[in-house]
């Protein structure tokens, strides 16, 4: 059964920010991606690193029509594992290199300006 846990006030989690919540065995990172809230387990599916300690940013995709042949995408949506640089989309939990690999995601909601995690 899911438990609804208070995370913080919405003002404390501006776009681009992450708040680590002490829940479960590894914790859960709650992210604000351009005003949309998402949560993932703090555990890399590769070798168990504390995933939410990784850098949050974007990634590159091939763009032959762009100078340098690359285009920056998904800014503020990709967390990079601090151990081996595996990239995960915090909005879906999917690994960018291998979409069959993923990390667990959780539902987040806001009520009266307060952020709650359902874990």
C-alpha cells in the first residue's frame, strides 16, 4: 500500500531543483522539471549507485543539420549516475542508452502549495 509523504512546500522546490526524501531502502529524489514534479528511486539500476546524487541536466542527440552534428535536448530532465555516468530520464525512469533498463518512478502531487510523494 502506498503511503503519502510530505516532501516540502512547492516554493522550496523551484524548477531545476531536487529534494531527497528518506523513504524506503534507498530514498527517493523528487525533481521539479520545468514546473512538473517527478520522483525516482535513489538507486542506479546498473550497479546500485546513489543516483540522485548525480548531476541533473540534459543530453545530446544526433543532428546532422546542426553545427557540430549535435543538439542539446531534455535540459533539466536527465540525471547522470555519479559512478558510471549512466543517464536516466527523471520523467519516465528510462535509461537513455538502453530503454529496457529503468529505475522506479513514483507519483508526486501538490495540495495547498505542499508537495507530497506517494511511495
